[in-house]
C-alpha cells in the first residue's frame, strides 16, 4: 500500500474492489467478476457454516461449541419473541442469517490476515452496495409481511392511535416519510460505522509507519501513542462489530413487529 | 471513496455475489441448521420440564404413601391402646372378684372359729360350775357338818354367780 502510493498512505485503498484471477466475467451485460469482496463473502459463509456445523451434534448435554451455537440461536430467538411475540419465531431463520452474516463479516474485517503476504482483509459490510441490499431485503420482507397480513389496512401504521382528525393528513405524511427512510438509515448506519472505524485504524497505522520512517524521536513521539491508541480502538471496533450486527438485527425485528402487529 | 466511485463498475458483481452467498446462508443454514438447533434446545427444555414434573409427581406420591403409613400407624397404636386398656380392666375385675371371694372365705372361717371358741367357753363355764358346786358341798360339810345335795350346791353357786 505504502509502496504503491510512495510516501503517501491511502486509507481508502482497503475498500477498493478488484477482480480476482485478473479477469472480468460479463454475463448479459453485467460484470459479475469474482472480486476480493465476493471472496470475503464466501469466507464469511464458509466460516459461519463451519461454526454452525459444530452445533449440529444435537447432544442432550451440549459441549462448549454446541452451547455457543445454541447461545446465538437462542439470542436471536429471544430477541424476536420479545419484540414481536410468539409470531416472531417465523423470522428466526432470516434474522439469524442476517445477524450472523453481518457479525462474521465485521469480525473478519478486523482480523489481522494482512500479516500473510499477499492477503488483504476486506470488510464487505463497509460497502454500501452490500449493506444496502441487506437493508432492502429486510424492508421488502417488512412490506411483504405487512401487506400480506393486513392488506391496505397496513397504512393504518402511519396513523398512530389517538391522532386528532385534523392532524391525520400531516401525521400520515410524516410517518410515511420516516417509514420510507428506514432502509436507508438501516443500510447507511452499518456502512458508515464500518467505514469510519477502518479509516481511523488505517490513518493511525499510517501515523505509526510515517513516524518510524522519520526517525527514533518521531517514533517515540508519534508512533508509540498512535500504536497504543490503535490497540484501544481495535478493541472498540470489535465491540462496534458486534453492536452494529445487533442493531441491524434488532431494528429489523422492530420493523417486523410493526408489520406483524401494527403498533 | 471506492464504495461510491466504484459503485457503477462493481454493483452488479457485489449484488450478485451477495445474493448468492446470502441465499446459500439463508436456505442452507437459516432454514436447515437453525431449526434443528432450536429443536434440540426445545427438546432439552421439554425433557427438563418433563423430568421436573415427574419428580414432582413422585414427591406427591411419596407424600401420599407417608400419610397412609402414618394413618395406619395411628390406627394400630389406637387399637393396641384399646386392647391393653381392656386387658387392664379385665385384670382389675378378676383381681377384685378373687379378693372378694377370699374375703368371704376368711369371714366364714372366722365365724366357725368364733363359734368353736364360744362353745369351748360355755363348756368351760359349765365345768367350772360343777367344780364350784363340788367345792361348795365340801365347804358346807366341813363348816357345818351338814350334808347338802349336789343339786342344792349347784343351785347356790348359780344364784351367787347371777348376783355377782
């Protein structure tokens, strides 16, 4: 990275999408090359599958791994039942997939695989296209469930109970706007949180490298504090990785609650 | 920012591969593995609840058995108490009648002896009067030289006895 741009270290380079194997696959006018981003999606899927495989022993008395897997499924299942009620059990497969995919992708993005020569960690959840698609899927499920269950009565969601007659048109527009903003806020929140954290880490890493290049004095003055700060921020980012996955899944379940129970 | 500057060039690949991987994830893991894990947890919880219910049932049964045992013990104790008190009452009655009959026999024997003593006393009294008559006859003969019949002497003794 440093070699490519000379003395300048580009903190945005980590987000660059490049086709692997050096070629583009164009199908029906669309470029669906297997990129580094796609590779990390596959890695996320494979690691999650391996993790789940450890929980399939179905022992009466669970081992540590099985207990961990059951802990995650129980966590998602509890979140849905506490937000939606017994009807929430239906959405466990989707919300579990969503939560675990985002969680594993976030954590993979923080793993130090860069120490292996030729490898670069890539955070798929720092891409608007990925978080946007996930948000649109969640929003589409909310719409399908809402209109499927309540028909046009679903629009009653935009008129809260006890609204004065005179205020109904205004409130309806405001509520509709806030409803329509949901997929954007859902997708942008995760994208921004991941991007900001990774830029911050990369900027601090650039400080460490540049300080060391300037000599021992600058190294002590700049690199050492930056490195200490990086350790702290890495821990914070691990927390953010889990929290953002949780927030995405939690908001999805809250929106599903609106669709199932209409407030 | 590559996320935005590259969006036109990469959106198709990103969306395609995300749908592929997330689809496999949803149908392979979410739809197939997760329900089995949840079923395992539910089965375990069901078994725990069942075992607890069975234990509760067993505890109730044990309580019932204990109560029945206690009732039977109480019954047996009461029966034993009644039997002992009856035996005691019977014993007391038997002893009383035995004492009574012994008393009666003793009283009878005492009466016989009293009678015998009275007879002996009367006999002795008669003998004494005969001796006294003899003595009185001799005394009269020695003092006055008169000879009185034994009958007169006896009569005199009787009269003097009667006057004291």
